[in-house]
């Protein structure tokens, strides 16, 4: 009986970790987008405390999404892995780490038609960014929840 409980407990913990990581990625994306939008319109500065908070939010999201992706091959979670690659691609887009965006989009294309569509969407946004279109974030890639207005500078 105990072994069954342990097995179920591990499944439950895994589900909680995945959900928590989705939320962390949404929070990081929202905060980065709010900061980038504010920078673009107001050229606002950010306090050291706010920068540290945003850096922490973004780094936690990246670390946890990466930790889940590292389970590829161990777990049969193709939808979760695809979403984590997409989340990371969008975070890297906001951080202007364009080589990492392209790398994540290459991984996305390994996840069938939905992955290819996700990759095309992110790459379209990347193309618009690189070519000076300031309104390059599509509605489809926006997180669903309202986000905190926290800011980061990726230096």
C-alpha cells in the first residue's frame, strides 16, 4: 500500500511542478513584456530592487522550464515539453537573446504540426523585432492572466 501511495505522490508532485512552472513562465513573460513596453514608451529606469526581483522571476522560470525539458526521453509528455520550449522561446525573445529563440524554435518543430505552428509564430515575432517593428508581440503568445508590472535588464 505504501508503495502505491509513493507512486501516486510522485505523479501528483510532478503535476504540481509542471503547473507551477507554467505559472512562473507566464509571470516572467508578463513582467518582461510590461518592462519592455514601458522602456519603449517612456525609456524608464528601473530600481536595483525591481531589477533584482525581475531577474529572479525570469531566472526561476528559465531554470524550472529547463529542468522539465531535461526529462525528455524519461517521460512521455510531448505537449508539456513543446509548451516549455515555446515559453522559453518567448522569454528569450523578450530578453533579446535571439540565438536562443532560434534554438528553441528548432526544438519546437520536432513536436508535429502544433509545434511547427508555434515555431512559426515565435519566428514571425522575432523577424518583426529584428526588423524594427515595435509591436511584434502577437495576441496568441500573450499569457492569459494579468501580470505584475515588474521590470528587468538582462545585463
